[in-house]
């Protein structure tokens, strides 16, 4: 009886540590995602300027592309974190890359 209680306490502590780590990783991911989105927003605003040269336009398009790719990679990493935290091995039905048949 006492050994079961000790095991329950250990399991609860491990679960609590895992939960804290998960939320810390999630917070880090959200913070990291903010930077490329902010840069992307700035690039789009610059592109809307009527006085932009073709060279600057190409520059802002290149910046936008690289930051969008970075944001997508961060999002994918966060999605994998969620899948691991839920103990699943498959992606959600909401995943646009998931292969599924239409009715």
C-alpha cells in the first residue's frame, strides 16, 4: 500500500515536470515564431510603398520568402511537440498536408 503511494507520487512528479517542460517549450516556440512574423509584416508594409525600386522590391520579396519558410519550420516543430505531448503518432485531420480522400 505504501509502495503504491510512493509510486503514485513519483509518477505525479514526473508528469508535472513533463507538463512544465511542455509549456516552457511551447512558450519558447511562440516567442520564436513572433520574430519572423514581425519581419514578414514589415516587408509587406515596405512592399506596399509606391516609391519602392525594383531592386528593393526583390530584396523585400526575398526577405519575406525566407522569413515565411522560417515561420513554417517553427510551426512544424511546435506541431511535432504537440503530437509528442499527446502521445499520438499521426497528424491531425486539420493538417493541410495530411493525405485524405474527399467524400
